[in-house]
C-alpha cells in the first residue's frame, strides 16, 4: 500500500462554516465532518460536489450544524458507510438533523424521515480514547475530548505510518458541564480550527458575575433582555450560569422590585428544550463540578424560574406578552446568529425600542443578521459608535436597531487565540505541518503569524480553495 497520505478540504476553507475534510490513503478515505454553509459561505445548492465512492466512513467531531448539517445530502449522494461519533453525539445527532431538515424544501417529509432512519442505522458510537480500525484500509482513528460542547472531540488518525489530528472545534477552559480538552499527542500534521485565531475572550472565571451585573444594568432601562443563543451548547451554558446566579444571589434585585429568585427565565426554542433534556440524560458525561451540583440536589438545567415555550401558538402568545407587559424577563431564543428561528420574531418587536437590550454570547458569521446587529447597533456605554441609521433585514423587511447591543465573548464555546496556540504547542515534538481552517481570513492570518513565531520550523499553511491539497 502507498505510504502517501492526502488531505483535502471540502469546506471551512473560505470561512468559518461548512467543515468537511478528507484523509485519503491509496484507494480509501474517510471524511471528518460534513457541515452546513452559513453566512458569507451560504450555498443554495448543498448537493455533494466531490467524489465519495472511495469514502469508507464519516467521522463526526461534534454535532453543530456547521459540522453535520450536510450529512443528509451525503446520504442522498449514495454514502452508505458507517458514521462514527462519540456516545453523547450519537444521541444528540438525530435531534439536530431532524430540526435542520424542517427547513429543507428540496425533499418531502417522507423523504426526510427516510433520510433520518438511514442515518440512525449508520451511526456507530465510540467511546473516547478507543482506537477504531477500518477493515481493508491502513486507517485507524480515535476520539479525544475537545472541551467544546457535550460529546465534542478532536480526531487522531493514523495512516501509512503517519498521524494526523483534526481539531474539530477546540473549547475554552472552565466551560460549564464540559470535560476539559485532552492534551494532544505527537502528530505529523495538525488540521486546526481558527474561529478566534485573531483574539482572546474575556475571562471565563468571573463571567457569571459579569452576566449578573449586565442583566441588572439592562433591566434598569425598563425593557426586556433577549439572548440569541445556539440551541446546543450555548443555551445549556447559559441555563447553568443563570441557575448559579439564582442560587447564590436569589435575594439580590435583578430588576426594580424583582429579586433574581422571582425573575422569569424564558427558553423559547423547541430544539434547545429537547437538547437540554438530552443533556440531562447524559449526566455521566458532565464534568465533576456539574455532577457535584446534582449530588447537592440542585438542577442546573431545570430550575423553578425556567419557563419552556413549546408550541408555535405559545411562542406567539409569549412574544405578545413580552411586548405588552412591563414585567422584566430574560428570553433565550434561537437561532444564535439570528438567521432564522423564533428569535427573529422577538427581534422584530424589540429592536426598535432603546429600553430593550440584546446580549450576544456567540460567534456571528459574516453576512448574518446577528453580525449586522452587533456591528451596527448602539453599544451599551458607547452610543456614539452606533450607526444612527442602523437597520437589519429580517424576513425581507428592514428593522431599525435602537435597542442596546452587548457582546460577551466569555461565553463562546470556542477557544480563543491563546487556547489554540496552547493546543498546538502542547504537541511534543511539534508537527511538521499545521493547516488552518474554519476561520475568516484575518483570523487565520493572525493565527498563522503567531504560530510561526512560537513554533519556528513548523510549516503553517492556509488552504484557500476547496479541495486544497
């Protein structure tokens, strides 16, 4: 068998989304992720546009849609091989793709059901740290904790006497619920994400106190606090932190006349509610701190002040109540980048009123409504920086941005620049090559420069085109 390995990138090279990478040895190959394109990367046509006849398996790092959202199209293209993922991801993946297919207008509901049934038959859950060989190939791989979301992993691959690590998404330290990233072992090539390759986050250690202070300040304006949040990962982080605030500071005033232990926390996202239930069923995969809370009798993802909005009818009623009531509330709704979902209806009603506050806690890809709002709207404490004529387009209609806009980077599920550099430098001896993917151009260039400075002698490259070799 040939001793050459070939790495190709079918996504996440021109931007942050659409992660899909291929490791090929001779006549066989595997895919690492098969994700959806969003924001600047958005594509109308999601059909698989690369050869798959030689692909023996799909290996999933985690179940965010920019890493798994294109799996239905891979199946439609004829892929019948195993879909390997960690044991938590195996339980979360069907829910994520069932939701994604609701917005698909290419296939009928019956076809959607067939796709989901086929996918579930092909899923092969694997424990962390267990090597898996592919019969008839010179390829084996295993999952290691990536510290990003529940079930997330980076993938070690061995083939033709070489080792390649695909990072997936690397998490930041001190994440609620999540086990920390496992230090990476030696490898020849590292394929590294670069979402925040050009900056670090605010400290995560005191972020609960910063969230408490920010929410209290927002309510001083007399409006509603809206948090657009990704259904998987970010929502559960927020619930965990809010439960901690309520437990530790329940008698403190969250808003004039209303203490934290009487404040309504509204979760208006059917997918987020379903995934939160799955998170609770996966307690054995939580970190030690979170499991200790359970032993104390606390329920960090199911507390008394939490109100779950289920049906679409209840959602419309909730939006109306929020708009017409003076009672303060924290509303968490998806999608995180405001490109769809129930958060859009809240934004339409709340953005125009300067008494309301929107808190962003996650990455906003280029050309998404969330990115427009963050960059154009009034920043709390910096109103002079706002665009006086700022607006955002939602459902083909323009809405003025007058609400106060806040961004808390400390809640990102991604590691910052320092975390990415530390991950790469932990590989001893250093890899001969690092390939930067899953980032905007400025982020990749900044990370490339820092890695070249910190790791002289290592080739750090940026694939700029699809199928880059």
